[in-house]
C-alpha cells in the first residue's frame, strides 16, 4: 500500500514543478485538478481496511478539488479571456528551479524531524512541505489573480497531504468543513476576479495597489 | 534454448514493425490512412537491391560506419532481457558495455557524417553529440537506480529487479525512472519532441541530417539499425513499466510482443499531440530526464 502511495506522491511532486514551469493558465488549472484527483485517492490507500470516513473524505475531495473547483475556474477564465501569465515576479524557469530546490530540502529536512515511526517510510511529510512551498511560490510571484488562486489551491493541497497523517484520527466533520471553506473561498474569488476584470480590464493585481486620482 | 532463439528472432525481425505501428498511429490521429504497417520492410528490401553512390572525398569510415553501428546495437540488444526471460549474453558489469555500445554506434554515425565533409552533416553530428552529453547521464542514473535496487551489476538481474517484488519498497523511484527513460527513448531515437523523423530539409533535424549522403544498402542498414535501437530501448523501458510475469512461456512472449506494440502506440500518440520543441529548449527536456532519474536515485538512497 505504501509503495503505491509513494508513487502517487512522487507524481504530485512532479505536477508541482510542472505547474511552476508553465505559462499557460489552462495547463496550470488542469495540473492542479489532476493533483486534486490524486490527493482524493490517497485516503483510500492509507487505511488498511476501508472505513466510511475515508471513503467519504476521498469522494468529497475528488468531487471538489478534482471536478467542481477546476470547472469554476475554467469558466472564470473563459469570462475574462486571458490565456497566459505574462510577467511573473520570478521567471518560470527560476521558479521551477526554486521548487526543485525546495523539494530536495524538504526531503532532507523530513529525515531530521522527530516523526512517529509509522510516518517515516511514506513520503507524506516531505511531499506536504514541498507542495506547500510550491503553492507559496505560485501565490507570491504571479501577477494575475487567477494564477494566485491556483497557488492558494496548491498550498491547500500541501496542507491536505499533511492531514493524511491524521486520517484515522481526524473527524470527518473537520475535513469536510475545510473543504467547504475552500469551496466558498474559490467561489468568492471567482466572483471577485470578474469584478476586477470589469473595473480594470486586466487581472494584474499590481494595479490594485496603485492609487487613483 | 528456445527462449534464446525467440529472443534473437524477435530482435532481428520485429524492429521495423514498431516504426510501422508508430506511423500508423500518427496517421490515425491525423485522419489519414497512412502507409502500411509493414512499410519499412518494403523499404529495406527496395534499398537492398539498389546500387550505392559513394562520394570521392570519403574514406573507409563512411562505408564501415553503418555496419559497425548496426552490429553494436545488435550486441547491445543481446544483453537486454525481453520480458521475464534471461538474455543470451550476461556477465558482471555488462551494463557498462551496454551503455558504451550505444555510445560506439553514435560515435561511428557522427564520424561518418563528419567524413563526408558536408557542413550540413557536421552540424547534425554536433547536435547529436551535444544532446548525447545530456542523455547519457540520465541513462546511467537509471541504471544506477536499478543496480542499487537489485544489488547486482548484471543487466539481466538489474532489469528484472522491478519484477522480483523488491518494487514494493521502491515504486516511487521506479515511477521517476520510467518517466526519465521514456524521455530518453524519445531523444535517443530522434522522435518528435526532440527531432522530427519526417523532415529532410529543415534546419532543426538531428538524426536524418547525418545520413543524407548514405544511399542504397548502406541507408537500409542505417534505417534498420535505428529501428533496432528503438526496439532495444523500448525493451529496457518495458521492464520498469510492466513488471509482470504469467508463468507460462508462450503467454509471456505474446505479452511481451503486445507490450512492445503498445509502447510504439504510446510514442505515436506523443508524436501526434506534441509539437517539436525549439532546438534551444531540447536540453531542458533532457535535463528533466536527468533530474527524474537522479531524483529516483536519491529517493532510493534516502
């Protein structure tokens, strides 16, 4: 079971780097949606025998992270008619290298952490740290509001991976509450994106900081 | 004994079929009927009956190179086991010989290209060698992962390591190595993200440009050698992607042939859905292959 989990986590890490390296926003949305699907499968692999809690957490994650949120974002993309992230604060190749560096350090760092013995074999902790960092880079260095949402989602994915450690102990309500919060946040941001676009006819958030006469 | 015969027979006969399947897949994606699956066999027969024109400025290297290239790749093919069977040739350290037989074939292809004295072919040779600098480390990292996993330096044992249930502990690095080896397969065989095998008069080609001066049987040998190389590298990749064994020899052989054809379809799909990379971006892809395989090694060592 753990080997399959590790294989999935490695794919998640590769998707992080891919999301950092590409300039097409649609590709980023698809990558994050695929990441959400993979994360949704994970609770099923962690428990030895399937519990109702794991199955429903997995179903909710697949539905929201993999399908509903990407659909909402794709619709928002279609409305505001932008295709690419044009001028990120840090270029695509450097941010990808930063992500790779962070992944390497996360691996090193995780071996130094005093973890419970059953948590040392799977890659969960380093993958969570690396994904959080990738989301952080995406969130801070991109100028378009919609790519910043993707960064927020990747960040949340990292926290979700961390939550996998507690999947047996964490009550289902907490997990579902977090997913609902995420859903509402994305919903609100999608409406905001539309308004930003109508007011400034651009999604560049740097314009929001400029004072108006 | 029968298995060795089947191994050699497949190695000799099957490679041109793979290219036929790739071209058929591409044709299907483009909505064409495409050339027959056996087209390369017809081409080889046609080329074998033609005469050879040899430029006066060339030396013996030019004529010897295709033969040496084909021989080197065939020998490499004898070391790679197919499916769960043993390879005909196996000894400790044969992975080094395997890697350098591939390098030898490349050396002679590029030397023959330089031998013609054509600036165009020299350019192709330079590109081929440049990209080889990046694809060889990826291959060695992949072999390193397999060697570490199997605890052996015999190619047969190494490639059977994913099969030997040791994979349970290291699926993560195998996924990475499989990705790296697939990029390597595309790059080494001059397939689309790196090179376009269909263009003959573009400035971005690598392999085709080196063989422009060869004609008749010599060109046939080169085409056949390229197909065998695709076959051998796919056989390496298949050990990592499909580590299955059914137990019955007949079933295993047919499974192997089927997997081989599926790999050809996968290459065809990649060629259909991707555009060729710009020449200055090719090294990024190859560096990604190195990083994938290297990261796989780090995961295994952790």
